């Protein structure tokens, strides 16, 4: 197979593997075509006010300050005297968009939809705003528009501020909350002159939504323990108190307003969110006003930790009523007397409704009918897409009708308690049935992806075998003796299988991606079996050569042990330390200079310390950033003498130190003055650009070009560093340079390393024996290990919540998700480029077979990928779900990005301006 074709196919196949978990584990739960279930009971509230304090942690809201006083006296008084309160449990990813969709629409958006866009509705969904007569929303342009777009008609009125005021370098972001409160007050004042607006506001079934982003922005900028974040809680409390007083005055204190206060997600101690730590998933919930319950106690399952935590907050555990975040949507719908959103999977928390048992029973029946309607539609859709469906045994369509009829009869008889219990039972069964039908076809997709994974590993082995002279010669001798009918039979068999898969997929109306997942293993395995002569010869060679069998078994055992250790490092960072020491010990037996051995062992041992350090972002340290810059400049300058070359551009080595100074200055200005000056931004973007331009102006001598690339890219990395990650990057680059020298000595190349050039032709297939293949296996494992080490060594955990937004402040301070996300991704992936550049040098020095390299790397990453594929969870704790997704995504991203970075490395190392 042509090398270029192989790389392209690799990218396509691994892109399919990457996307597969989102089609298997996280497909959209939404179904359409349900009937709207209208409420039958009269509710006391005419209007509802929803306050969402974006990024507010439950513990920071409920706890008392250092003086034993609450930070939110108004809401605390309501909790104690007039309302019901508890903790709302969110789901991963703990981001603003999915959090608000769960609150307002009542369902948990699938992860794949969130990854495709933050501001657009990828699937149409219903919401309480859509079911209201009119809704007025005030707040962020990143959240509100999606609910206006998702509404039927023009009754959702959105008022957003300009995104440019969302600054992460500001001294206090509570001005974002002031904007929402002020514009709501201005709307009420406008009713004095605007009679149309006045008339609309006096209608029933209306909702006011105030999105308060100040806490989230202050948390990112200053951390949740900062005075800015904690004082922002007081400002939110004061703003809510003033808003409630204005509403009571406007409506002449008619006692027809219901209030809900909550948050979309929490935040880690280091100012990020996205994963499933308790600080991210636990948010406050306070409900009061018309129709709301007051200090009702119902049976609940609070564990000992939650009870103790509640007492530490100075609150009574018996009054704490915890809910799932999606339960808030049906609660708001019932309070204001509108239909529950048809896509909601929330279960009405009866403790938050007034003690009118008839109202609760009628509302619970409404909730049960609404979820059972989804179950019925999902069951019909699954049956249409199945040849022979095995139905959900616990609940059938006739069972739904019978249960609804029985609940209605109990309500007519006044047996409200039993009706409520049966409604909860129907809700639980319907939700369980929804999950059953939602995952009904998952087994077939599992099998298809597994066959593709295993098949692609065999494809890589096949390509390596076809480059061995002995195998190739034997295959040429065997082919003329073979029967051509075997090839024809193979083609016919796979054509029949393909036709069956295509026909079934079409008739059952599966998606295009499902069609690809089912067909992919057929193409892969046809390619494998088509070359059965190669497999036959390989088995013959192994059968006749006992020493080769033993050597192969030894290297496979070592390789599998190494792969499992890499998998363990995703869970336990200290495993990286053990692997580093084992690699040092393994390399020590080679015949290389004692100086290189000492350097290799010394730098490796220094690198051992980094996996044991705290996660980056939790304790920023500008001093270490400057130290990293100084170390980078010094090591690059003096590294020339050890590698026996002189650079043309000594001024180039000032860049890392300059980056360290710029990054520390940024941290000082943002922390103390709340802004970052424009020259800082200009300098940062210039250094980032020079990192790609300056290396191209140096000679293509291997050492000169490697040192210039590492110096410039280190400078870029240091700009996006907060602590010891700046030092890690420098030490990592030093180790890569030593690796290059080490492989040069192991290969016993006669030419001096300083005289070798990147423009020399790299071998695509010159190593033709198994001995050299084993050397390539060692290099491939070290390469993959360096990729894993570059990610976890700097403290990144396998989750998106380990990144701190402060790292992008040298480049941008205004909230721009795409630019910020790109810079964070650049920081994570940049070490991959450094590793790829080092291997480009090694491939030139040792004449390594690049086909073999790619094959070995892909085999290692695919074995890891299969492990993580079956470890992905869509159930259990939110932390487990988020971590399992991150593991698989990181592994697949590593494979895909490495192929691109090899191309970038070839350009950076061989081209010259």
C-alpha cells in the first residue's frame, strides 16, 4: 500500500473511531411527535421569575462566612421562613449551555451536540419558555438566543449585553449581573409609557428570566475563594431582593408570583468547570412564592456526608430537598400552570409544591403522562428500525394506558397519596423504558467498531510484513501455485455481506454514520483476507525459526506490558514515574557513551518529579514561569556546545526568557489592576507567529533546526503557562534532544551528528529485517510514551476542567470561546509537535522505516483505544462519565493529531525561507 494512501486511510478510519462513541453512547435522547399534555389543575401563580447565578457553587452559597454570617441574607431568610430549598445535582459536561437546557427544557443534551456548537440549536427541543404565554430574558448573548430560536412564535423576548464586556481580566465582573437587574428594572419603568408592554406583563403564564454571569466570570478570573467571587454572591442577593420588591410593587403585592433561584453549574477551586467534581455538579436551589411549598419534609435519601455538610452550613437537614437538575423544568411548568416541555425527562419534586395534595396529584399525573408519551413514541420508532424487536418487559403501551386510567380514578376518589406514588412509579418505569429503547441497537454498533479496531491492527501488521524481503520473496513463489478461485469467493462473500448490511440499514432507516460503522469492518477484513498468502508465509517463517518466535514473544510481552502501563497512567499519574525509570534501565544496556547515559538518566530522573506535582492551574506561580523562560534560553544556548554546532541567530535564544517575562507581567497586571495592556497582546501574538517563521530561516542542519524549533516553540508554550508547566516544557525538550543523540549512538552511524542534514532523503522502506523492526518498536513505544507524558506530566487530568482560563490572558481578555479554546488546544498539542520533530531527526539519522513507525504507533494507540472504548460510561457518577469520555477522546486525538503533526514537523524541519 502506498505510504500516502496509508496515512490518508489512517486519518479517515480513526476519525470514524473518534466519532463512534458519540453515536453509540451519546446520541440525542430527543424524540418528536408527542402530544402536549395540558395541566388540569389550577395553580396559584400567574407568573414565574427565574434567577440563574451562572457558576455558583452550592457550598459557597449555603455556607457561613468567617464571621458566622450568611453571604445572602435575603435568600437565607426565605429558606428559613417562606420557601423550600435544596441542592440541584447537575450532569457532565458542567457547562453553561447543557446546564441551562436541563433547567429550562428538562433534558440532558448529548455530548456530541455540545461539541458541534454552543450557540445554535442542533435539534429542535421544547422548553418552559416555549410553553409560556410570554417570556422576557435578560443576560448573556451566549445563552439566551438559543431559547429564542427554539421557540414557536415570537413570544420569547431576549435582551443581551455586548459580549465585549465579558472580560476575564477585569477587577470585578459583577457588572454583568448589574446589567441584567438594571435592564429588568428599566422594562418595568417603561410600562408607564408603553401600554402594550404593560398589558402583556399583566397576563398570566408569563416568565421572567435573569441570567447572572458575574459569578462565573469572577470565578474564572479570581477563583471561587476570592473576595470578588464571594462578594458577588452578596451583590446577587441584594439584586434579587430589590427585584422582588419591584415586582411586588408593580403587581400590587397580589401574591401571584413564583420565584426560582438556582445555578447551571458550579466550579472547581482552581476556577474551571466541565467535569464531574462535586464542586461542579452541586448547585443551590431555592423556591418560594405562589404555589411553592414551605418547610415540607418528605422521605428522601441524604447520605451521611450530605447531612453533615448541611449542618456545617447551619441549616436543618430535614428541610433539605435535593433534586436532579432536569426536575426543575417540570417544577417551573407546574408552578406557572403551563404544559411540561414535551422533551423533559424531569420528575416533579413534590416537596417544592404547596401542601394542596389535589394540585400535587394532578401535576404528578400530568408529569407521568408527558414522560409516558415519550416512551410510547420511542417504542414505536425502535420497532420500525428493528427486524424483530424484543419489547421492554416491565411496561407496554397497554400498561401505560391502564396505569394512567388507574391514577385518574384514584384522584377522583380523593386518594391522592396513592395516586402520587403510582405516578412516580409510572415515571420511573417510563424513564427506564426510554433508556432501554434508546440503547437498543448498541450491541451491533459495539461489535462493528470492535471488528474495525482489531482489523485495523491486522492491517498495520500486514503492511509491515509486506516490507520484509524474506516474506515478499516467499509470497511471490507461493502466488503462482495458489488457486485464483479463492480470491473470487472472497469477493462474492463480502459483496453479499455488504449488500445485506446496506439493504438492512436502508430499510430500517439507520443514519449514514451507522451505515459506515457496519460497512467499515467488511472493507477492512476483506483487505486482510485478500492477502492470505502473506499470513501463510509469516506462519511458516515463525514455525521454522524458533529463536525468532522467542524474540517475537518476548517483545510482544514487553510491548503489552508497556501499553497497559500507559493505560494505567491515565488513571494514576505516578505510573509515568515508574515507566520513565524502566525506560532508563532498558536503554542502559545499549553500547552508548557514558556521557549520553548520564545525561539521559539525569534528565529522566528530573522529569520523574513532574507527574508527582499538583495539577497545574490550582496554584499559579509566575516565578516558575520566569524560571522556565530563563532555563529555556540558557539550555538552548549552551546546548549547542554539547551537540557541537553553532547557531546563526543567537538572538533567537532570548525568546523563551522574553515569554516568561511577558507571562508573569500579564499575571501581575490582571491580578492587581484588572487589565492587560495592548503591547502585551501584540508581543504575545508576535512570539506565537515567530515560532513558526524563525525556524524556517535557519539552516536545515539537524541540530541547528531542532534547537531553533524547540527554542521558538518553547517560547510560545511558556506564554500559555501558569506554573511549573513552563519548566516542564524546557526539560522535556532537553530530553528529546538527548533521545536524538542516544538513537544516533545506538545506530552506530559513522558520520558526525553535527554534519547531518534534514534534506537527506528519509527511508520509507530500507529496514528489511525483523531485528531493525524491533528497534523501531522500541522507538515507537518511547514516542507514544512521550506523548502521554507531555499531556499528564504537566498536571493535565483527563478532563476539560483541568485548564485555567488565565493561560490565554497574554493573548486575549474578552470572552471569545473559539480563540480561547484554540489556544488551550494548542498548548495541549504543542508537545506532540516537539516529539514529531525529534522523530523526524531520528528517522534521518537512523534511516528508520517510516511505514513501520506509523504502523507500530497506530497498533499501540489502537490497543489503548480499544480499552478506553469499552471503558466509556453513560451511567454512574458524573465524574466517572466525564473521565471515561475524556480518556477515549485524548487517546484518539493523540493518534489523529500525531499524523498531522508529523506532516507539520516534516515541513518545519526540511523547508527553508
